[in-house]
C-alpha cells in the first residue's frame, strides 16, 4: 500500500503528539537526544539505571525544562521484570509508545582508564567483563525491544531506533588507543566490538519481521563522540579521521530526530552512519 504525504515542509520533522522512550537517557548521548526529541514536540520517557530523581535532574539540566510531558523510570535492562514494568508504566502514563530510542550499553573507556589495569588485549581479556557486556548489550537489547514490540503490535505501529558502532562495520584501529611514551599501549576490547556487531543485523531482522505490522526499525552508527577525552586521544583521532576531529554529542540530534520523524517514513532495516567519514577509508 502506498503512503501519500502532502506535507513537504519542516513539519515533517515534528514529533508533536508522539511518545518517545529513550534508554540510557542520562548518558552523554542520551541526554542530548532526549532534549532534542522534547524540543521537537515529543512526550519523553526517560529510562536509565539511576534513581528517578537523578534521571529527571539530568534531563532538566540539558533541556532547560522539566515538564509534565516527561516521565523518568529507573530500569535494569538485564532484568526482564524491570523492563516489562518500565513498558507498563510508560503506557499507563502516556497510553502508547510511538518510538523507542535504545542507547543503553556498556562501552569500556580504554581511552581514559583501563579497568583494573587491564590493557584490553584479547588473550588476557577477563571472561566476567565479556559476560557482563553480553548481558547488557545483547540480552538487554533483546529485553527492551521484545517488551516494547509487544506494545507496538497492540498499537499496530511503532518506530525503533537502535544504536550500533563503527566497530560493527570495521575493526578497531588500535593506533587510536596508543598513548605517547611512557604510556602503556591499549586496544579496544573485544566485548564491545562483538556485542555492537550484533546490532545492524538484529535491526534488519526486526525490520523485515515487523514491516507489515507498521513497525519500522533502523539503527544509527555514531563514532568518536567527545567526552573529556585526553589530548593524546583526540590528537590520534584527528590523524585517523577524514574530518580531522571528534564529534560533539549534539551532532547526533539531527539524525536521531530524522529517524524518529515522518521524514524517514520509507526507511526500515537501515544503518545510518554518522562517523565523520571514519568508515569511508
């Protein structure tokens, strides 16, 4: 069935009347995206593992307001009961969930401080960190999407935006993680690469599985979002990136709002890459 849309103006990007649930909402990217979705007119369900008051406070700091059109829910995405409770509470408050933006994930920041003195190398990588990343990044993603898909099937519509990584498209260039002497060489650990590599094909699976139920599923692939990184890391990044710099979290607002809006109504199963050209060479 064709879709007729006579709206060719900027209103096509509006999220007015939409309810958006954002996981990882208190994080660097999540706080930006939540504020951007709110500015586009959406009602926002803010989901994170922090206490509700802390989630709300972070949103208010980023967006400059705290309104009745937001709801904060502390959730453990690895716990299915917690996730189902999250979905029920969001629907009880707003009556629906139009859009899921799933950002919650573990990413060991080896460019800042390696955990327990580890260097991230595959041959010595701790199995407990591997299992924890699988629990959060894969099982947590499954829990959230399955729970919300059930609600979207009731609605006969929905829009899911997952978050991948350039390391789901290419392998890490470990020159990026090597500080100047006398620093110890580090590598990007395998757990993040493996678990994020799952996202693009999981996106395609859900997109084709639910297309006839009017549920769209796409993912965004960001890279190099600056977050108080040391100077040596930013210098390494600049040398390896075609654009010669890291990104600002706000530069992801447009792509996420685009996928959340009717401007992307004929997109499903897609991976939208926002990486400053990193994967172009």
